[in-house]
């Protein structure tokens, strides 16, 4: 009895390891390409034709087309009649009145007396006669009430007023190293009529002192008839030191303030004023 032999095809050897790695890599690349193609299809319409066979190289054709907006329907042309261009409107400038600068308040008119101290007193306007402010208060047998007189120099001409200060600045533009000074204190008596009337005053005297130290002119302000004659007599007998610039005497101005103040009346032990 003969046994039949079974012919089996010889087993094909398994592909080598390198071929398996290449197939795996190709399959992975194909899967990624498919995933990218699907993702791109979400963004753009993509007609694709894919044909591949396992074990063969796949060929993929991708057609990308941009979205086209639907053509807008043709609208009928509208004819607009344009008139003549209007003239440009020019802006009208409106003048706004500027606020006027505030002017300094006008100085009150203060009576002054100007005296030429180089001329004799009789040639001015006659000997001034002071009239009492209250004739009934002056009695010849009543003693003169005591009063005090203070004399001091002023460094600024402001007590004479702003206008007088400007005139001095124009007349004497330069500065001096030393201003004029009295050689000796002035002794000025209290005017009797003013003392009996219990009158007090403050008189400013603007003096122009020459380079030889003599007072050539004076401006007294205010012009009080009870006090000005006494001040004039004192100025005519006063001696001055001239101003100096660069160690030489020069002509300059000096302002003296005369302050007349009455003393309070003395009281007796009984509390009444003394007779």
C-alpha cells in the first residue's frame, strides 16, 4: 500500500525586520495624511479621490478651493443728480472783549507845600499865621500842655506817595553809597496853638540836599497850617551832610518824618485833671 504524499507549498520566509518597519512607518504616515486630509476638509471643501491597496503606496489627490462669496444680484444703477456745489461757509470771527486791566486806585489828593529854602522866609508868601482849630480852647493864662516831637529819616519815598516816588526815581536814577544825614539832632518845639487845641500830626518833609550839604528845597505833606511853619523854621537852621558816591559828595534827596504827639493829661490825687 502506497502512501500518498501531501505536497504542501513551502513556507515563504517571513519578511525581514527592516521591511516590517518600513511598512509600519508607511501605514503611520498614511494614517496621519488621512487625518490631516479630514481636518482640512472641515475648513475647505475637498473633493478627494483616494485609492490605495494594502501593501501598495497610496496616492492621494487633494483639491483645495477657497470659499467664493455668492455673487450679489445686480442692482439697478441709480442716477443721482448733483446740484452746483455750495460755497464754503467761512467761519465768522467773533471778537471777545478782553477784560481791562485793573488800574491802581487813584491816590487821594493830599495838600502839600513846596518851599525854596534858599530864599528868605519873607519872600515866600508872607509870614504864615497859624489859626487855632478851636479858638475857645485857647486862653492866654492857661499853660501850654506838654507834647513830644520825634524826627526820623525814612529810607523809602513811599510815605510821600507813589507819584512823588516816581518823580524822585526819574530825577535821581542812580544810587548813592551814603544818603544825606543830619549833622545834629533837630530841636522842634510843639506849636503852641496845636498844643492848646490838643492836635497831633505826622508831617513828611522831602528835602533836596545839595553837594555842599545845604537844603535847597522842601516839600511838606500834608500842608497843615498849625505845624508846617514850625517845621519850616527848623529846616532853615538845620545842617546836613551830603550824600556820597565813589567818595565824593553828590546831590540827593532825604525824607524826614515829624511826629507830633500830645502827652496824656496829668491827674491829681482826687482823680480830676489838674488846673
